[in-house]
C-alpha cells in the first residue's frame, strides 16, 4: 500500500539561491534548513532541495511515493523491467529512500518511514 506521492525533491547547484527562490515561490520558510537539504511543507506536500542531487545522478526532480515496504515496492518495479539507481539509504530519522528507473526510463522515488 502507498500513501501516494507526498515528496518532491529538486537537485540544485546553488542551495542558497534555490532556497530564496522556493521560499518566495511557495510563500513559506523552510522547515528544514541544512547544508545537505532544505525542505518546505505546503498543504501536506514536502518539497525538498538537494545540493548533492546532480552528483548522485539526479537529472531532474524526483517524485517519491510513500510506501510501507520499500524492498517489496522496489521489487515490483524491478520485476517490471526497472533498474535501481543506487542503494536504499537512510536519510535520517529512520527514513529510507531509493530511486528506481521504470521500464520507460522514468525516475520513481520510493520513501519509507520506519
């Protein structure tokens, strides 16, 4: 079961500039403001800025499905011809993420909160 897409992460090259732009665009200040991630909450949506995204292979924004079991959700995509883009990694607070390209080359993020 999934909670749907609740998180969208943008890779950015200039975190300070992107933070200013997104604060103005979204009309809110970030709830998380760290050198490795800036996050905004807007109507239940988490919008994040990742200054390391390009270096880790992100070519554009990635939408993350919030799932109960990241391993089984990843396997569904792999069984359908998908390809994992890196390892499942813990990003703090028990949150795990991974990106999988589906058979059509679309990047699909999976996110599990423990």
